[in-house]
C-alpha cells in the first residue's frame, strides 16, 4: 500500500498550491524538493531585516480577481507598483515604454509627436506580421527605443540575437502613450509583506515535507511511496532526455550587503547596453519601502542552462516548443503523473498563471 496519495516533486508555487488543495480534501501529500528550503524560486530570505528575493524579483500581478483573493488568503500584499528604470550608458529612462521614456529620448511632449517619430522610424522597414522579437520591437517602438532599451538587454537576457527570439516575449511589456510608469497593466499588484516564503509555509502546513531530496534518487528507493505524482521539475529530465534536452536560460546572482540606506533609489534598474555584463540590479528593500540602515543588492547575470545549474526560463522558440510537444505526448501516457509549473509545462508563466494552472489541475483531479 502506498503511504501517500500524492508525491509532489518541487516545493514551489505549483506544487504547494496542489498540496494545499489536496490536503484540504483529506489527501495525504509528501512534498520533496532538492533545494535545502521550500518555496522554489519565490523563496525570500531575511537578511539585515530585508526580505531578499533570492531567485530574482517576484512582483505579484494579476487581472484575475479570484487569483488575487486566493493569494491574499496566505499573506497581506502591499501597494508596491513596479516602475523599473533603464540605464543605457550615461542615460536613464523610465520603463515600460511610455511618454516619460519618449519625452526623455526625443525632447517631445505630446503623444502625437511620439507616434509621429516612431512612424517615421519604421516607415522604411517594411515589417508585415512580425516574425521575431526584433521585428516586433521595431514595429512597436521604432529604432531608437529598440537600439537603446531592447536590443542589448534582450541579447544578454536570452544569449541569442533578437532575430532568433519569439515575438511574444516583448509583448509582455506594455507600450503606452500616457505618462504612466507602471510596468504592468494588471488590475492587482503588490509584494507579499514579510516575503513569499510564509505563503508556501502556510500552503504546506498539512503536508509532509522533505527538502534536500532529489526525486530521481528518492523514487529509486521508494518506488511505491504514493499513488500519484505531481512533477514540477523539467519534463525532459523526467523522461531521461529521451528526445534531447529542452533549452532553458539560467540566472546567477551576486548579492551584496552595502553600508548605505539607499543605493539606487529604486527596486529594479535594468542595464540595457551590452557592455554592462549583468542585466539588472535589484535593491530588495524598496519592494517593502524598507527603512533599514543597510541595503542588499543583487546583480543578475544571465546564462545558458546546462545540467547541474538551475533552469529559470523556458526558451519558447519554435524548435523547443516542437520538442516540448513530443514530451507532452509522452506525458499523456503517464496518467499517474501531473506535470506543472514553468519547468513541468515548459511555459514562461508568471506567478498568477502558475496558481491558475495549479487550481485547474486540482479541478481536473478532484472535480469542481
Ligand atoms: N526587455 C527589454 N528591455 C528591458 C526590459 C525587458 O528589452 O529593459 C525585454 C527582454 O527581451 C525581456 C522581455 O522584455 O526578456 C520581458 O521582460 P520582463 O521584464 O517581463 O522579464 P522577466 O522579469 O520575466 O525576466
């Protein structure tokens, strides 16, 4: 007899939502994670009184009221609005691309002037339906914004030319002809007061949890541990890379504690020229309007994923998506396994989408 109803692999947001909902329905869950902590990539650690986003900035935003109410059951959220600054050589611009950006770039004041400049810049480029990120970006904002704020950053972030990246990535960012620096268009936005780890602690309260536990070793020794598995690791690794490895980008962080109360005056500064080796600097205290005497900053370096390091971003280009479809077909032959999250479903999900897909997996499993 299996000891647990569910073995949940990965103590991140997908696995933890599933564990919470399953335990609410009287199921027994064992949650394992290879890291020495829970919470996956939304893990926050208190350093010098500051909640440090150890795996990169996580700003919760959603337009789905039900998801917003759901996540607010596990933490209070503050009224942080993400308004990153772009640093290009010795120039600073507001993001996302909006009238503040255009006014600084061209010395203009009105939306009509900005639109005329962009139209003039793209008139001779003859871009139809954009086939890649470069065409999409040029079509949206013209050559100046593309060259200064997109090209260098994107090539650092993804390690390949913008012409080889899917257009949808740049459509994540709003483009507005208003003076509005809010990076997101969503109705609801904020940071979990006190960090994100507490959310996962509450979700996992009714489950057994084992960290420092590698699934592939664990399952060899405990093949009958559970009736079903929820797997939130890499789907290609689950199937032994049978059709080859999917592409991922990884990120490396250099964290520093500084003896100043305010290093850069903003939570997120993007470095958009290609000469600066990191993509952004996060100053964590600003996510919670911190008044501590010191500050903690993280420089974010992007890297190609290779076995042994953490994968962060699926590279959803055509070749990888086609390869993923083959793994998905294979996954359909395993009704005892539910695949979820960014790595299990190979999708560039934000936190709200991870919760939504986890809740829909719960519905599939237990009925609405
Ligand atoms: N991007 C850019 N310049 C910036 C910020 C973003 O060109 O200053 C592009 C880049 O291609 C990036 C994409 O927009 O991969 C999506 O950015 P987002 O901030 O959503 O990335 P994430 O926070 O998920 O890393």
